[in-house]
């Protein structure tokens, strides 16, 4: 076996880099297997199907982990967009698993599904399956700086926010830390902001789905606002989306509601992006958050309470598989809805009626 000291300088550097890469892969396989699975899926994707970028690298003591952006579909500047995000909270691995399961299904269908091939000529898809790889690697909700990425945007609650849960500036050692306002948003959020500000302006329509797990007995679809209890400007469009979903899938198990119906928070990421895009005045942008009801998994397997990851993820293999397949239909619906938005978005004559219906449905007790 050749020792390192016997190698030429360039060969020695290459050997050291190879050794470092091997150590990094071993660490990722142990602490972040989702990254290994994602990279394998992307490597095996059909040629010229995907555009893959690293939009940020998170440096830890022993490993550097990338934040991947994956794009496919229409390259037209005015094509509608569907954005899928997972892994904002490192403990909630199931969010990344759902996004990756949907992408895997999509790539498998592309080889034979002519309807899907035609659909992707009309709509653009962007995915960030693991936005917070550092937090996921460390098995913590926050990013490596101790900042909760969903409490980190420059937006303040208009009203009494939930104690701690709504965001706190006391210490990064406590959960729901908003970060230091003087430092601005964290690098992961700045990377997501760069994607959104590059991608969405000028588009007639765009949808985003951010996948989380949260305490609850049902799966919930939340929409802005989280910082105030008054309705968002385009609430009529959210009501129209809800109605076509329920007409097409009347036996669904989701609850559509504004996050403010539960509690107010500081620094909500999607409130901030919605307001930024709304100020631009271009098209319609509807950001949604999927909150998967983790209490159902815990009720059927109470010993999950003894594990931190068991509070947020289905640990039984058959239940994990059921969760992955149960959300494919909703994401496929969002893709179809984005591509067909002119058929259901309310015009001026329906806007007032749907807005009134939304206020009566969601805000009459506010």
C-alpha cells in the first residue's frame, strides 16, 4: 500500500480529497440518508429531464451539505410555476420524504405517460427537497445556527403571538428562535428567496407547497397569513382552489384554513414571500403549507413519544409508506391546477362573491 508521503504533491492532495469525500459520504449515510437518496435519484434521472443546482452549502464541523434546487418542465418565462419545498425543519424529515416520493413518481411516469409529457410543456416545476440539510443532519428543528427558519423572515405579528411558539428572541438554545434581525435572514432562507425572486415575477400564476409535520389529528393545508388575522388580498383565489379540490376529490382528508386560525407568529416565511410577490403586482401567487397530523401516528404507536424523531415522523414502515402515497394525489392536483389556472381563477365578476364566502367561512369569528 502506497503511503501518502510517497505520493507527488498533486497526487497527495487528490488522495486526501478522496479520503475526505469518503468520510463525508459515510457521515451522510449515517446522519443524512435523505441526501444520499436524493443524489442517487437525481443521478439516475433521464438525461436532459432535470436542471440541478446547488443554491447554498451549509458548512458543519465535519461535513458540508448542499441545498439542491431541481427544475423541470416548461422553460417559457410566462409558464405557471409549482414550487415544492421540504425539510425546512430538520426534525420533520417526512416533509422531505413526501417531496422526494412525488419527484420519484413523476420521473418514473415521464418514460410512458404522454399526458404528463404534454402537461410539462405548459408548466414549470421547481423543488427544494431539503432546505435545511444542516438541521436535518444534526437532528434538530432549527438550522445549525439555532434559528427556526419558519420564524426568521422580517415580518412582525400584528397582535399577541403565542408564547415562544410564535417566535422568540431570547436564545438560540430555546425552540422557535427568530434569529438576530440585524443579521437578516439565514443563508437557507436567502437561497429560497433568490429562487422565488428569480422565478416568479412576470408569471401569471404560481403555487407553492411547503411540506411539514405538525401536531394534529388531521392533515391541514394552511395559507397566509400567520402574522395577522385579517384575510390576505387574494383570498378569493384560495377559496376557488379549495372549491375545485373538494369538487374533484370530495372524500379528501385535508382541512383548509389560514394559519392565523390557530396562532399568530413572527417571521413567517411564506407570509413574507407572499407580501413581496403581491407588492410586485404580477400575477397570482398562492403559498400553501402542508401540516401532516403527527398525533395520528403517535396514537397508533405511543412508544414513538420516547424518541424525538417519533414526535414528528411515522416510524412504522407501513405507516411511512402510507403517508408517502397519501399526498401524491394532492400534489398532482396542484400541478394540474397550476397548468389550468385560467379555467378556475376567479374573474372580476366572481372575485367579490368568493371573497365574501371566504370571509364568512374562515374569518367570521375573528
